């Protein structure tokens, strides 16, 4: 493995050293040579280490780079030109281990794992902290380690499984089965160690910023649902997914979860703090000084059209857009009017843009975005990235309940809550188990279309429908370089980054 950052050791150490001066400055202080084993003593030490985890997770989700690995889905595409070729490589199934974009997720997630390991393996040494503070700190570390491995194994398949911080350039890759065993164990610990609510600065506008017990349960439900599909195909996990999702649904008031009344409100700058976000990454462009991980680069430029001065990191595939049911959700998901050269008198629809594709409007509305002419006055923003939404909990329950038992009234109610909010009528009654499941998968695609962590790509992988979905590709799209095979599962996983392969021959 290549050397990765360890913010939870470096940053707290510096803070602690600067605050250690006193009238006893001649007294020897062993903290001048801190190690992970000796650092953790007080509640403040634990808190600094936990806060450092957010820097790394925020860095994973604040830009398009890592999301490029999801471009193989049928909802996103991009022009094969300039610095977008690395995105296009995933969209057209020709990504190699030298792809520079994917390393963002690989590096940040492994950095998060390293920092989480340090906290998990040493938090009990904080004897001056209360038991609650120790549990809360460790619970966050277990949650973030599980979240990181969940994205790593779904994206790369077999990856190194590291639970210590020793340097080993001969570490073998672990199977997805072993990785999921650790993920489940971590989340089972997290749901008992994390609080139901936070206080102080960790709770903003009535919304919890760190993960809570509810966040851990929601993530565990999604993990179980994924384990029921490819590659594990442990169908007994459907029942566990349904039970865990129902636990979140039945107790949503405990954590304050619910669907926003209007889908569009999720993507407005005023919706930064909302009760649909079960766990999210929060950013603040007004933080003084340069702090990369404090800023969101998914907004407002990343998905803006070239015609309006945007970067065009990705946009909607035409046939997926055409199949997307009309209504307020579609209107909020895609941009409807485009101002050529930011001139409102030159308004066109997507067919009149340079790329002739519908662009996503998610993440566009931020403080730097001018609604009147679509000018982006900054390339960074403060938009929240929802990693887990309550809508996903509802759809996880609907699918898992149908597959573990039958599409009963509770399963229908869960999917209909999402559909009705989207402006759609109730799902047709009396569907077979498989037909109901397919309806949920389609609903998830529309609900989370574009650069959302609940990516369409992951649903196609676990349901072994990557090739099937991409077979309905508009003739005007960039031609596929290679064709994925749903039976052989070719092109399902991203290639291991070349830098790590060169360091470790077992990768």
C-alpha cells in the first residue's frame, strides 16, 4: 500500500503540543514524542481524533474524481475530450490502472481506514475520558471504517483488508466475503456505541452532523441488501436488510428522519441542513484560509454545461432521461433551460446545447450561483453531499421485504412514499416478487440519478444488469470500447491503481 495521510495523529499532536506550555515548562513531558498508543488520554484527545476523520471523508465526496468509477451506469455520460477522458474511460469500459481520477476515492478511503484503525485500537487508553465519550469516539471510527470498506469493495472488489497500521507491502487482497464480515461487525458495534443525537456544534439547525445510531443502522440495512446480491448472493440477508431498515423507519422520530416535502428542496442552498439526510458531508466555503476538504467542488461548476461556463464533468444519458418519469423530481434533477453564454435572451432546451445532452441540476444552486443568468461566481461551494438519504432507507426496505417474503402492504407503502413525493401515482398493485424488485431498482435509479453516493452503478452491479442496462444506449452517445458481460461480470470492478500495484506485487 502507498503511504497515506494520518490526520488523526498529526493534527491533534500539533494542537496538543502548542497547548502544553505552562509555568512547569522545564518538566519533561512524554507527549513530545507522541504515538498512537500514547496519544489518547482525555475526551478532548478522542474528539480531535474523531473530527479528523471528517476531513478525509469530506475529501472523498467533495469532487467528481472518485464518482468517475460510477460512470459505467446508464444514467451518466461525458464528452470524451480533454481532462474528461478519465471519466469517459469508465463510461465506455476502458479504464486502466493508470486512471488518475479513481485514486481520489482509493486514497481518501484508505486514509480514513488508517485513522479509524488508530482510534479503534487505542481509544480504551483514554482513561481520563468518560465511558460515553470513549464509546462515541470509537463508534464514529467503526462507522467510517465500515463506510470506507463498503465503497472500496463495491468499487474494486478484492482489496487489502487492514485493521492495523503496520506497513506491509506484501499484503494480500481480501475477498469481498471477508470484507463484508468486517463491515457488518463494525456497524453492529457502531449502532450500539453511537448516540441517538449529538449536542453543541455537532448539531446544526436541528440536524446531527456526525453519524448517529440511526446512521449506522441505515448503512447496515444497505450493506445487508448489497450482500444479498452479486457477488456474495447471500439471499438470507434480504430479511436482515428488511428488519434493519424497518427499525429505522419505525423509530425515525428518534433521529428526526423523514422525506422532505418537496424533492427540489434537497438541492436548494437553503436545504443545506435537512431531515432527509441520514448521514451527509457538510461543507463551508466561508472557512478562512485554504482547506481543500472544507469546500464542495461538485457545486456549482462541475456539472454545469460548457455553454454556461461550466466544467461539464458529466451529464445525463439521453435514453435514461427519456425514460425518467415526468414530474417535480425530474424537474429538480435536470436543468430545463440553458442560457447560451449566460445570456437569458438565448434560452434553449438541452437539445440546443453544445453537447446536446440534459445536464443535472443537483448541486448547482449554491451561494455562488446566479439564478438570473446561470453565472457561477465561484468554483467551490457549501452544498451538502447526502451520503445516505431517508429515501434510500425506504427503498431498501421495500426491496428487501419483497425479496425476503412478498411485496406486502408495508413494502408498497415504502416505495409509494418515494413515488408520491416525486409526483407519481402509487405503484401498480399485485406485482410479482421479481416485478416489484425491478420497480424498486428503477425507482432508485431515478431518485439518485447523477453524482450521488447511492449510485445507480452499484444497483446494476448487485443485480447483474450492467450489460442489460447499457444495451439501451442512444446511438449518439460515445460508443462503448468494450461490452460488459453480466454472466462473466467483466468490467464490473475498477482496476487497482498502478501506484499501489508497483508497491505491492500482491495487488
